[in-house]
């Protein structure tokens, strides 16, 4: 989190709201920060300096999901069900 002078603070309080510039801020007005993402697909730039998180007021066109992926682990000691699908 950053104050108006650019000093870094840490907080455990997860209550945030938008200020007049649409920055995410806590109850004391400190700006929530995060690492920027760049590229396609976007990759978090962990070596960069954290930046204030701003929520744009732009409308984004809807886009249907085209693919999905899931990774799961099955317990090898579980029994196999004996019912038909």
C-alpha cells in the first residue's frame, strides 16, 4: 500500500473502496498496489515496482468462454463406484 508521499505500508485489513480517481484504497486512503502484467497472455512482472491498482470506468465487450482446463487429483485408495452413469 502507498500513501500520498509514495511510502510503502502493509495491512491485514482487506476492506477497500474506490477513491475519486478510481484507485482501490483502504479506510485511511492508502492505495492498494500490485505488480503489473504484460504480454499475451498477460504475465505478472514480479521484478517490476508495484503500482497503484486502478479500476477503469470503461465498458468492456462481453466475450464468451471458448475453452476451459481443469487439473484434479484422485485418491488412489478410494473405491470405484458400482453404479451406471
